[in-house]
C-alpha cells in the first residue's frame, strides 16, 4: 500500500507511517500545498498512490469523475470526521493497520473509509449500529456516488 496524504493532513502522519515501514508521502513534502483537489488526485495517480484525505465530499465526486472519464487513480481513503485531525499517532496507527490488511493496495477507483477502533470525540450521529449505518448510507446517497460505492452502501444497510 502506497499513500499520498492530502494537504488537509499533517506531514507528521507521513513521518510516523514511514517509521512503521509504510510507503507514504505528503502533499506538504512535495510542494503540493495550495494545489486544487483535482491536482492532488492527479499527483497521487501519477505516483500510483492511494489518496488519503478528510475532504470526503469533494474527493468522492472527483473519484467518480475520474471513473467516468476513464482517468486512472488508485483509490481514495477517507479519514472520518469522528477522528480528530490532530491525533497524528492515532491516524498513523489506523493507516498502518489498513496498509497491513491491503499490502498490494486497494483496487483502482475504490472509495473507502478508514476504520477506527473507537471515535475519539463525541459522535456526531447516534451511536447505535442501525442509526449510524443508516446515516452513513444517507451520506453516501447524498454524495451521489452512483455505482462506484454501491457495494459498500448495500453492506452498510444490510448488516443490521
């Protein structure tokens, strides 16, 4: 798994990941701060890296656009808002666990959400399983991701 961290994530996370043996670069480290979201995804795609971001809505739209336009990309991994952005060690640990589960990377055009063992802030949504899954499914429908994430949306709704 090769990561490209969007500029909304600290370069300290990339440093921590490299210490754990994970191939990671940051937009900050390669001079891509202030680049557009499109340029960020293009840069990650050129390097065959999965883009990691907290910017869910914009990158879901871009990932779908890349799919529809037959432009390559190597996945988008979204850090959920339940994980505070300043918890660098926690984020790096969760990304390292994700990389260990996907050593060859994720399938091109995949949109996924970084799992966390527990939210570090009070949840934004009800915490019982049914309501949380329903809210996530509603968020995905609102983002209009079409067929790209339909398997994930169905799994979220089905597992009651």
